C-alpha cells in the first residue's frame, strides 16, 4: 500500500531500505509526510531522477513504525523538521539533512558525495 503519493520508489520496510542501500552505490531516501515541507523535496527528487541515473531515489513514510531505521539513526539526532533525508554511498550514510531543501542544496549534496568525476573544487 502506497502511503506517499509520489512517482518515486516507496520503501515500506526497514529491510527494503537495507536492500536498496546494499544493492546500489548511491541512494537518496526522503523520509516524510505529504506536507508543505516534504512535497517540494519529493518534486525535486522526481526531477533529478531523470538526469541522475547514478543515484537511486526513494521515499519512506515518516509515520510508519518501519521508519525507525531513519528516525532513530544517529545522523538524525536532534533533527526537528521534516523531512529527514539520508544519503548513502556504498552502504554507508554520507550525509543527512532535515527540513525543506531546495534544488541547489540537494544537488550540492549529490555532487559532493556522489560525484563520479574528478571535478576541481573552486
């Protein structure tokens, strides 16, 4: 049963998240609700999914008991605003953010943590 009505892959269980992270080098998971802070992040992820084939994008409902895997992650300690967004590289959390993020903020994280090219930093 799909809880979040997005066009993104929806994760329903902690085991599904663990498998997604294990099976893919780069994963961005947004854990939230259908609300004003989360929907813009989902929209950006849907837009980026077309261009960033090197990243698996997925969403998870914050209110499901299975979301404890993100809600209780040490990287999310102290987070106050939804959504909680986790970035995984090679099975490890490389970045976690909370609250609304814009396109520049998200693409900056993707470039910093998932870039496969040796782009010179300014």
